[in-house]
C-alpha cells in the first residue's frame, strides 16, 4: 500500500515537473530568442530598446516592420524630448500646445511626412531652448522630387541631412506618403537623440583638447588619448564615425583609408596616397577592413615619414614575405610595430575591429613622432609653375579592381585625393542604399 502511494506521488511530482519545465522552457527559449534577435539588429534598434521608446512587441523580428500608431509615436517623441531636457516635455498636451505634436486620434497611423515635420519642429525647439547649437548657414539645399519643405523647416532639414539623421533614397525621394514603421521611428528618433547627446558632450569639454566626442567613451577610457592624437594629426578629416565609436564593430575599408589619408593630407605627403588608393581599389570598399589591409595602409603612413631599417628575420608564419601584405608587415615590424597574434600569426584575412584600427594607427603615430604640419603655400614664378606629380603605383590588374574605383585616376595631389575620397564616399553610400541587407538604415 505504501509502495503504491510512493509511486503515485513520484508520478505526480514528475508530471508537475514536466509541466513546469515545459512552461518555463518555452519562456526561456522565447527570452533567448528575443535576446539573439536584438543582438543581430542595428545599433539604432538596440539603443531604442534600451531607451524604452516603443513597446516590447515593436522589437521582435516582425514587429519592427509594422506601421506605428500615432499614440506610440507621440510617446516616443515625448521620451526623446524628456531625455534632451526639454522644459515642456512633461505632458503630451503641452507638446500639442507648443505645436510640436499635431492633433490626431490615438490609433491613427503616422505618415513619413508627418514624422519628418514633427522632427523639424523638435530641432527648432532644441535650437530655441539652447539644447542644440545654432545652425551654421547651409552651403546648399538638397531637393527631393516628392517633397518640398516649408521655408521655416528648411534649416532644420539641412541640419538633419548634414548629420545623417534623415537620408534620402537613391532616386531622390523621401517616400513621404508611406506610413511610418516602428523601424523608421526608431532610426529617426535615436539618431536625433545621439546628436543631442553628442552636442551636450561637446559643450562640456573643449573640442580642440579632447578630439571627437563619442557617446560610448568616457574621459577615462584608454582610447581618449589615442583619439586625441589621431585628431591632432588630421585623421578625421575624411572619415566621420558618427556619435558612437562602437569599438568592437568592424570599420569599412574606405573609412580606414580615410583615416590614413587625412593624416597624409594634413602633413602634405601626397606620394603615399597612390598606395592607399591601390589598397582600396583591390576590393569592394564597402567591406570590413582586414588585418592585412590595415598593415598595408599603416605601412603607407609610416613610409611617408620614416625609412624602416632592414629586418632579417620575418616574424610571421602565415604570410609570404614577398607578398604586398608581407612586405608591409615586415616594414612595420622593423620599427617595432607587431600585428596579429603572439604565436606569429598575422591572420591577414581576419576582419579587425575599430579598437584595433585606432590602436594600430596610434602606435604608428607614436613611433613616427610629431607629424609636421603642411608647409605654407608659396607662389612660384609664372614661367616655373610646373607641378611635378609622384610616379603612379604599379597598375592593378583590371580583373581585380572593384567597379567602384575602376575608372578613377590616381591622385596627383592632396587636393585631388580629397575630391576623390568625397566622391568615393558618395558612391559607397549609394551602394549601401541599393543593398540594404549590408547595413540596415533609415532610408529617407
């Protein structure tokens, strides 16, 4: 009898345990799946989740593509205004009274035009309250075929375009008649929030002393001094990394080349620019920088200032010494800059993070010493005004040159290279917009 009761109790407990594991297991799987989904989403989506801009359902794999309701959009706008320190962000009624939010039913959808114009009014409000620095006169006004802003909104639109909060489609439209999705809302408001926070950070400290402001770096970070050194050398003249460094992410090849090119241009060393362009031309400039490419770009920088001594023993086991990457790695090792792993592996095809790129270029600048500024231009006699261009680099086989740069001439001066880099960055943005799976973005 007792044995039967024990078996019954054991069976009942096993059943309860199975039910509990099933329920908790499903909850656990759902939680893990949501975490993995968020980890794979773009930074703007993750930041919007951390800020609590939208309900949790908006951050699922399907929810972020759904149309946003007017009420959720209003609450998200209010949260951004509160984060920025707006004095009228306490109540939605005050935002409607101030004209920032329009009067709409709670469940109405939001068109992209309405969202843009709401953000225009937010920017104007930030200017009036001193939350954002007053805008500088716009050099030009970009036109869109499907939208012409009111005159009062034009400075705000120019500011948002300049800081890439709003980005137009490749066909010159903004798609203003489309409903706003949860993803669109997050991209738009998070980017605006990051610009406000970056402006606040810039106001706290002197820009010239600290270098570019990144929201995810504190003044005590080990990267503060390297970034200051790179900024002083001109590294950020062609490359804008945005308000966040995101140091564990990769960096596009064109952006890494822009860091090196900015230093060379600041010091008026045009000769190595051909080598920089050759590295970019051998592969798609939209891909992530590899360690082999970083070695070649860093070697081009070092060669402009110092002549490495001969190095008898080649320090790497997975690179041919006579290859372009091997020759660059040898020159860097000769001045004391070792890359890769302590085991002697360079791993040249491995993508490197922004941390490694900044650390490597900083180490190169420390070994080079103070970068001399470009000499002041002097006027030459009219009969002797002949420009001597550096010899071009060895031609790259046509089969290996990316279509992005196949028909671009080698730069002959720092001015030519500056124009080349700006044109290439525009082409890269066009490629990214054409293939949104490479880097999800708020395409407006």
